[in-house]
């Protein structure tokens, strides 16, 4: 159940922009229950429902999306500054962003959530990394099922408004300038959070890339899982519908022609040094990316 919250400034300088573009369906903590999934799955698969996208959204998807995204960030930042940005609020904010992407024509496909629901302990989620989208949208998928936080780059803690939201969720921040120090930070911070019942999402690639290069996919997630004695859940994803920007890498063009896909694999227990399990994770990601690539061809 939701209500419409207005965010309208006339036409905001956009010629012929309809005022309703700034109306974003907002769910509040009173309108949903903690632990209740926000997406409706059929046979454990979520697919964006077919719906008509207005001419304005189709013509200006990037502007339309970011105006909604900004509204959500400002609201959530204010909540975080008041010390009220809890797990449920985080899930709802993430859900709003997902729905805003769908409203401009981006299609979502999510599978494998049964592998997350079956967990009887925290885990380490390990996935490839394409864009800002996965960092923003994954909480709406995972957090209603199990408590989670992310390993993030330090710069995310410095963005205006956005920093308050990120800090409120107690992430593990790394500089990406000193790999030895980053490993130490992830090991210490990750184990601490896992011992407190919080799963950790790790993107082991050194940088975002639309092409998956297994040689640049380090084993930091496997090392953390081994140290904490918890399973790894691999995530394969395609999120290049949210492009990387030229000036601000985190905020690029939105391309509704591209499908966003997430697939969660079966939990993997780490044995020995974890070399075999690292290869299993890589194989899962590569297999899914190849499958999705084949779907585009056919």
C-alpha cells in the first residue's frame, strides 16, 4: 500500500514537463512490515510488469529518473541526519529508486532469491560490479530477507546528502589506494559485522566494468567468508542501464533499452584456502553473463 507524496516546483525549468513527473509513490515504515519483501516474486523470479511509459519519460529517461532520485536522496538524508534511517527506511529508499527506474522504462529481472532465504547465518555476497545501480538497488532486494551492509569506496562517504545515508548503514569503507590496508579493513570490519548478524556485500573488481575480467576479480570476498566461517552467495548482475558518467562516474545516462538482471547463486561453503570456491564463483558469474548475452542475440 502506498501514497503519493508531491515534489513539484511548477515545471522546474523543463519545457512542457508535466508536474506529475515529480510525484513519487512513497511507502513508509507504517505501511510495510519489517522482514517483509518489497517485491512480488512468481516462482522465485521477479520481472518488471509490463506497463505504458509516458512519452516524456521515454524521451527524457535520464532527467526524469534523476529528478526522482534526487527527491528520494534529499528525503532520506534528512531522515539519516535525525538518526532515524534504520534498515526498513533503507529498504524503502532503495525500493523507491528501483521503481523510479522502472517508471522510465527500465526492466528488472531478479532470480535466485530462494538461495538467500534458505540461509541460516549471515553470509558474504560476492558479485561483479558494473555501475552505481547495484549499490543503490540491492538493499531493496536483500535487506528485507537478511540484514546487510556493503564494502564501499571512501568517496561515497563524502558526497553531499548521500553521505548521511551511507554512513547510517555502517558500511566498510576502503580507499582503493592501498590494497594491503583495504584487505585489513575488510577483514576486521567484515568479521565484526558478521559476528553481529550482518551479511556483507563485496564487489572484488578493482573498478566497475561492463566486461567481466576474471583476472581482475580478486578473492577478498572468499577470504572474508573463510575468516568469518560463513558461506558465500555469488551474485551475477548486468546493470549497465545506469551508465557511468564522464564527470561524475557514479551518475551517468539511464538507458531503458537495457535490461537490469540480478541472479543469486547457491550458498558456497569455503574449504581449505578457498581457491576452488573462488573459481566456482567466477564460473557462476561468467555462465550467467553468457546466458544473458545469448538471450540478447536470440
